[in-house]
């Protein structure tokens, strides 16, 4: 309210800053959306991600390097760093301080992507992408603790792009129009719809890929906010799976390692594997010596734009970046 009434001021940068965020806690697909942006931009622009670095053991501003771990920078930034070593990955709780430092350290940058920053009003991004889960739209949700919202619904008006994520595969044009009417986008807002696309699992340490068959028996090690879509995917595609659930952003310890091994060894199957998410895989890497001989695979996840809107989304992003004079990186 204080920001809305201009009692508190937001700083804006004369530089392409894209914010990815949501109104609810966890589980709307922010990390895959940041990765989607990286994929469509990295070949044409020098880009960086800037995250808070949730649950890291360090504080303040920092840039990922060859010695960084998830404990240093957080699991999601570490995932970006491992998957896209050609980009700059930075962390900093105070984004208003971190952005000038990042521009100083990486003067060649052309775009900064703010991960999970929609509710942080100290910085006014040039382009705001707001995500909302199809199964729990913010229009139908309530503020904590009665619901999952960490920000008021009216904050959605600050978004330039609204993406309804995790849609069912057969979403019809009619339902699409009904959802757009429910969201009531302003004239300046564009609404998109995405579904989850799971790609080939790869071994956490050997990197070889496999195809999941309906004969596979899975031990699912999962510490994410919303595992329901993953559970539904495995139910439809594998013979059976057992779930070892952990809290979101869980930092695995030696007791967890023993529990994983115990459950896996108890499974009576010739086609058994351990499957985990990319975020969990980043936190399990520290147990390489203990797990390198286990069939431990990571299941990547991506957004897939529906209704042939991928090119339209890309055009909005690149058009926004192109509207800036890349030589001018001052802020107000």
C-alpha cells in the first residue's frame, strides 16, 4: 500500500530488467520460466539472472563461479549456473544494491532476469511476468494463512504478462476465453497459457539420458512445493512409484541419504531407478561418492506455450529488450 501510494519509492533502471514472479507461495513454475527466458535469449544477448538465493548459507551479493555450491548461492541459482555456464548467475537479498554491483562486475550485460521478485517493490522492473497455477488461480485464492497468496490480488495489475501455468493438455479455446475473462487483464496486459513438458531423464553424475517406460519402478525423491503434476505424470507413464517426500528447498543430510538407500534397496524390481527433480538433484550432488553407482536420474521440466503463442511471447520479450539503448545503464 505504501508503494502504491508513493510513500515508498521504487527505483527503475534504464536497462532491460525482466521480473518473473507470482502472488502465491511456491509451485507456479518460476524456475522453468527463468530457464525458458534464458533459452530464447542467450544466443543473442549477454544475460544474467539475479536471485535472492533462498536457504543459502551465505549473505549479501555474489556471482557464481566454478567453486560455487548450492549452499553458497541457493539451489535454483546453482541449477541455472550448471545448466547455462555461459551466463552470469548472481545472488543478493537486496536487489536494489545487487543490480548496480552486477552491472559493474559484468559491464557487457544486456539483460537481467530477476527470479521471484514480483513482490519486492524496491526495484521496478521494466517488464513483469506474473505466473499463476491453472489449478489454483490467484483470482480464486486467499491471503495467507487462509490461502496461498502472499500478496493482494490487485497487485496483478502491475504485471505486463500473465502466464497461466500447468494447464491441462486438452485446454479448449472456450475455457481459455473464460479464464481470460476471469483474470480481467488490463489493456496493457497479455495473457498466455502453458503446460508442463517433461523431457528425457539424465543421470545426475554420468549425464546419460534414458526413456521412462511403463515397466519402470521408480523411487521418487522429491522436495518441491507442488509435486502433484509430477505424481500425475508418473502415474500415467511408469509401472509403479514410491514417493519419499521432503520439504521445499530441503537440504539433504546423511540421514536422508541412508533413508534413500534403504528404500531403494527394499524395492524388488529389475527395472528400478531413483528419480528426482533438478532442484533436488542440485542438493544431492554433494553425495557423489555415495550415489555415483546408483541409477539416480533427474527429470527436467519445461514450459510449453499453448495455442501457438510461443513466438508471440518471444516477440514481446525481444521487443522490450530492443526498446533500450544498450549503452545507457543508469538508474533513477
